[in-house]
C-alpha cells in the first residue's frame, strides 16, 4: 500500500536523504521553512490539516548547540513545542509520527553507551529542548517512533566531516578533541534504515511504537573520527595537514557544554526491528546501521 507521507525538514542533511529514500513508499510531500514554520504552531497545524498524511516525519530541529544558549525560547519552540503540536495533530489523524532526537539528552558521565532506560540529564539548552520534545510526544501518546541518534553527518551539507576536510587543506597541524566520544552516523544510512522500518507497514510499527536509539554501530572520539576522515579522503593528495594532535574540550571554550561520552547502545532497536526470511518466523538479523568506520568509507567514496 502506498503511503501519504509528510516530510518536514527536507533541506537538512537527514531530511534530504529521507526525501530520496522514501520515494518508493508512496506520495511524499516534503516541506521546509518558510513553507512550514516549526516555531509557529498555527503554521504546523495548518500544514498537517491541509495534507492529512498517514505518516509524519519530523527531520527539523534547532541544532545550533552554542547559539541555543542565547536563544532558548526559539530552540524550545522548534525542538519541543513544534513536535508537541505534530504529535497532537498526528494523533487526531491516527497517523504515525517519526521524530529524531539526540544523544545530547544525556550528561555524558555514565562511561558506557547509553540505553533507552538510562535517565536523561542534559547539560545544555539544546539537549534540554530536545528532551522536552521527546516528553511532549510521549505525553500525547498515539503511534510514534522517537529515534535518538548521534553525530549525524553528510557530505552535501556543512558537518564535522566537511570542516575537517577543509581544515586539512589549509592547516599543517590540526588539534582535535579526544575526550568527546559518540557514534558517528551517516545521514544516508539513518534514512535508509528509517525507510526499511516504514516499509513494514503501519500496523507493524504501531505495535512497536516508542523511543529507540539508532546511530552508527560503534563509537569513537572526535580525534579518531577525524583521522578516519583524512584516511578515507579520496583526494588525499590535496591535503597539506601533516599531523593531528589530541586536545581537550576545555582547550576550546564554547557557550554550551558538551557531554563527553554520549555513545548510544542500539541493541534494543535491533532486537525490536528484525529481518525475517520470507514465509518464516525465524529472525535473520536485527536492523542496525553499519559500523561507523565502514559507513565513513562508503560516504567518502560517494
């Protein structure tokens, strides 16, 4: 059955990949600002009511982590109030809402990958507003998937990957923090797994509604990630960088604190969303994103 899908945030790095991967599943209406303003509840309600979708996918977010410290009201409007309204409108339509959240809902002090049962404790405004968005959706209820992810990147928009590649072409020595650790996640793979789940059908997802962690398999420090970026760069001959040195987060003061170890454990998602050979109930494997290094290599080769 072809689905009526409303995709919000289609010009972002994840939204762009979602728009591409969702096409075979049905009619996709893809919108972003100014067509819909996630800081304006009237705009959100009007958009949903106009299109009456069966699935709403929210790939929008206020993601300027440092700027959020000085714009908490705007961050709250986009990351919390907007998703709450989406949840209300999707509940009225008995539609499915898929919403993306972040590892920054955690304080990074656990020392091992976070599971869905670990208590959130955000240490910056961005993380707090994203947590409020999760809680608002859960309070409304209905059919929803909240997917917490981590360190999302693509090569078509500015990201940590694009910054490292730029720095490597202009600086002989790079200093990259070695004490921030999480799961690098290629936006294309995140979009493809989302589409695979959606292809199972609404009933399948309704039975599994809830909050899950979904990020690249394995974790790394920013320093380890940067070294792999340069190693997999198909145009290494243009790099002028000769060495990458470790640094500490405190060496680069920023308005917002960052959690130091915010890696996500994605076992629950893999155990819940599984692949079965046709005509059998045997579990072939759980759905997971590839190891982050393998995904990084594939992304760079594209």
